[in-house]
């Protein structure tokens, strides 16, 4: 399995680009935060539910690969494969008592993404495990500042699945949405 990592700073601004590095420490992908559409932002600020932002995954050169968005925060999530221009609905379902899992169909394949009790995310394609995403302990990056980073580890059978798992984990599970 290929291995990728990324680090999320304590404060992420709308202009923050989070690089995802491969085993050679080269930038394979970038996660970019993007605001919802105007009406969705108003709904989110009023109700305080759903994910506050959507996320886009780009390759190392900034070309968009996948975008997750929703009509209103918490309602009708959509995944856009920017390479094929295909947009599909992401359906959430309850597993266990309070946990949610997400499924969608893309390029004639059924995908299922869920998190277990340890906080690790699992991406399955046609019932085969293709990627795992987990978070390690926070690292203090400076002796003089109280600057902490969360390090996210991705193990995947292919680079495509790694990127897809990263944007799904960051959108649905990292911020506890």
C-alpha cells in the first residue's frame, strides 16, 4: 500500500492550502477549503448544523480533482469528479448509534466510507478496502510557540483512492460534522 501524510494547522483560513505528501515527501495533492454558496452560508450561520465549509482536492499543480459541496450545510452532499465532470450524490446513513457512513456511486463503482471507534476512516470500493485514514497525536512544531499540528496518515492501494479518502475524511470526520 502507498502511504501519504498531511498536517492540519490549528487554525485553517479560507486561503490555507494543505499539502498531502507521498512517501518521497513530494506534494501529491492539496486540500483547499472553500466557502459554501451564499444562501448555504446564511443557513449554516443561523442553524449551526452541517459542515461549515466544503473542500476541494487538487493535484500538486493545483488542478482540481474532487470537490465536495452541499445544497445547504448538512443536506444533499455532492461529490464532483472534476476530471470526468461527473457529479454524484453522497448518501449518509447511520451506523452504530451515532456514527454516520457515506456512500456514493462513481464511474460504475460503489464507494462506502465510514469511521470506526478509534477515529480511523475506511474507504471501500465495491466492498474491497482500498484506503484507510487515521490521525496521529498532535505534534508541537516549535519550542517557542504553542503551535500544534494534527498529522493525518493515509494508506491506500492507489494514489486516486488516497486523494478521495483524504477529502472525504477531512470533510466528514476531521471536524466532527
